[in-house]
């Protein structure tokens, strides 16, 4: 049997080693979407605050996974050493996947934000936040991350769509209508234990279906949830013009829309619309039907795509970071 040349073998071993490292690092779990390390100070090793924080992070995953995917607790201790924590799983995620997501979050957040007294981390299936300040007493959704799909609705996925503001305006109108209906549905579920809803809207003469998801923390009231989501919808309309999809991640509420299915189960709401006249030209159905094709993934920012992810601290006295200069 011939032995592969070392020049071929070395890259293969390097790749295998890298894959093994990633699996050991995360056990196959999803990587974080983003994290924000707080600005309320630092704690020291072996301090009372560190001890309280570790106790809180150890208890949050189990409490949330058996409490319909949500836990909002405070640690024991005196005020200066007290830690407040929150864990929330996405409303369509089962208890097993919820626990899997939350099990990796504490170690991730401690490594990504070492010795920070406050931090928040988001994944596809869950989020976790802790702070030395009592954020659980007021539904302040100011810490947010905006993630944009890198593809325009007038891009290569939909041949025949032309680059014009009329298409963008119509697409924005459909997305706004969908997310507004889905937000209404989520806010009306305040007695169900989950302020969560999904929906889809089909543009029947454009071979295009848009999918949306919204969620609020379960301890919000219906009106509080709807107000929180409306703030995100308004921000989305301002920043996502013509994008095939995107999401805004907050602690108390979040939303996402895409032109492909991305959530589990059936949609809560189904809408349909017809594009006026020949707005989308003479289109043919996509080569793969909605739900089976693969869209470009959302990306974490690098040197080459600084505007793909935006860190937003809205209504906050500090300057924002990574915002497009389109104010």
C-alpha cells in the first residue's frame, strides 16, 4: 500500500486536529452568535462575587430547561456581591436542545468575557445574561445585536429581480406586515407561558415565501412584549432595506426573518400577497423549492465584512459600535 506524500498528509492531519479541537471545545454544539461584555466593572479571582456568579451560572441551565425554557433569578449575598441572571431558550426548541444550549453557555461567557461583572451571550437556540445590576426589574432591551443577511432581495437567488426601490419598498411592506402580525400573535400568548410566534407570507406571483419569528421573555405582559417588538420592527425597517433576511437579538425580545424556513414546527400565521403588476418581471420558479435550498449563512464580522453584524446599544449614553454610517 502506497504511503501518501508528507505534503498531502500534513494538511489532512492539520484539518483533523482542528476539527477535533472544535469538537472538544464545544462538543458539537452551536457556536455563539455574538456576545456583549458589560461595562459595569470587573471582579477578582476567588472573590465573593465570582463564587456567587459561578453558583448562579451552574443553576440557570437546569432551572430554565424544566421551566419551559426560561429562568430569571438572583443569587444570594449582599448587594455589592449579588448577581442577577436570566436564561431563555427559543420558543420552538425542545427541552433537550434547550438544556444542551444552556449547558455550554456558562463556560463560553466566562471565557469570552473574563472577570466582567456583566455579560450576555446569544446562540441560535438560547441566550444567557448575568449582571451585578438588577436588570430583571425593568424590561430594558437596549443591549442588542443586529445581524444582516449579506444578500439583497434583488440578488442572484432570484433572477429577474431588478435593482430598484419599488421592489425594496414592496418587500419591506410584506416583511413589516408579516412581523407585525406575528408580534400581535406572540403578545396575545401571555397566558400560555411563551410569548413566541412564527409566521410565513407568500408573494404568490413571485415564487417567494418570507418566514418570520419573534419572541419575548415570558415574564413580560402582552402590551410590554408588543411594545418591545415594535421597537425592533422599526429598527429592522430602518436598517434591513432590501435584505433577504436578518435578525435583531435582544435580552427581552428578539426577531428574525428570512426567505427560507429556519424554525421548528408549523407556522403560527400564514399570509399571502400579490405583487402589483409586473413588479418582479417575468420570473421562473427557483430551481429548488422554498425550504430545500440553502441560503448564505449570517456571518460574524471580520475585517472584510464589518457591516454584516452591528452592535447596537440603543438609547444608551455611550457611542454605538460597528454601525453603518447611514444615520
